[in-house]
């Protein structure tokens, strides 16, 4: 096992990392995405637990694939395998896991504090998605943008739809790295809170995040338009008319034209998608616009590998 500090370090939120740390993680991810075989066996023998208490396709499989490439021994742990369902706390669960695992990769769909409790006992705890944030998705997104544009400096993005964990990670990425800014278009009461926007803009000391509650006739052009599944956490919607509230924020080929300036805006989506809701198939598949969706999915494994390497101190 190639490690620095044997206790490891957590990757719970991009908000807790400095610009240099995020750049380091993203550089590793980009390099892995170009030549994964160069990293083969880098974490040979490291014991990784994939603790997924919520459904996952891409994130779980990408972490498994990355861990296997790095030479890790991997254990899958589902909700039926844990005593959380019988009342045990995340802290007590972490106390037990610390005896057997070097790294815990956890997806909970729950509050961030659960992983913080886990990380007290297993320092190398990686957030593979909580209700608040999806940091490794942002790392994959950055790799796809870097591949397409060459550099992210001064790139401006637009995010359409309700703010969720993906949007929060994306906003942190924009504010921590030299992006030009992020324009958020969300239905009323479904965007960032005023306190969140103030906190995000304070990172760079200027207005990086702008938010709108409707789709105006004229929009400022951007380099990339990002959307996500409207009902991303599969929550029961209390508003029976929720689909009509979201409808103006759907991304179509016409939407992409509106957001394009002197150059064509590219399309991004974290997947899974509901075709015909948040976007149309021609946009998602890239038949009418330039879509980075497949490259985002490609870099999911890269983001997972970089998170594992960084958390255990692997070079």
C-alpha cells in the first residue's frame, strides 16, 4: 500500500479544501483519465469499503473500477449489511469500520454530518454523495471542461433547475478555481439561499454566483449550460404542479442557442437523466449541440481514483 500519513484525510466537501488542494485532486483525475494504466497498483492492498446506503449506478461502479485499477481490495456494503437500520449511529459504525478498512467511500443521500461522524474514526472517508454535496461529480465535470476547452480560466457556466448536491459542488468549484462565474436559473424557492450565495461569493471577494427565479427573454452568454435531474433524490413532491414550475427551465436546442455567444455553448448533465423533462434527447446525446455528457461519465472513474489517491496520500 502506497501511503503518506497512514491515518488518511477526508474528502467530504470542496468547501473545506483550498484552491491548491482542489487543483491537485483535479490534476490527478485528469492524468488518470488520459492514462489509467500508469496508476495500476498505486494503492496495492489498500482496503476500501464502498458503503452505499442509497441507489447508485455510475458512482458506485466508477469507484469500484478505480479501486481495482489502483490495486485495492474492495468490500461492498449495502444498507442491509449495516446496523444503522437498527439504531446504531454513524459514529459507532465508523468506530467498527476503522478496525478493518483503510478508506470508506460513502453515499447516503442523507445529511453531511453523518459522514463527518464517520470520518472521526476513519479519516480517509470520501463523500460519494450526500444531500448537500457531490464533490467527486464536480471533479469529473472539471476534467470534461478542461479536456474540451483546454483551460477553465474565465469560463462562465449556467445551471438550470433546482439547486441540489451537484449544483452546490459545481458552485464551490467555480468559486475556488479561476472560472468567470456561474449563473443559476431556478424555480422560486428552489435555488440557493441568500446566505449560501453570500458565502460562495465571499470565497473570491466578488460576485461569482448570480441567481434568477425565471428564464428571462435575454440571457448573458455562457460557455457551458448544466442541468440535472429535476427530482434527483427521488423525493415525493408535495406540489402537484411541480412539473409545470420546472418546465421553463428545460434545456432544449433552442435554449442552447439562447445561451451561446460568439461560440457555441456546450451541454453538461451529471446523469441519470429523464429524457423529455429536464432536457431533450437531441441535446443530451449531442445530435443538435455539443454535449460533454459522455466525457463527464468517462471521468467519473478518474474522479474516484483521484479521491482515493488523495485521501490516503498516494503519489
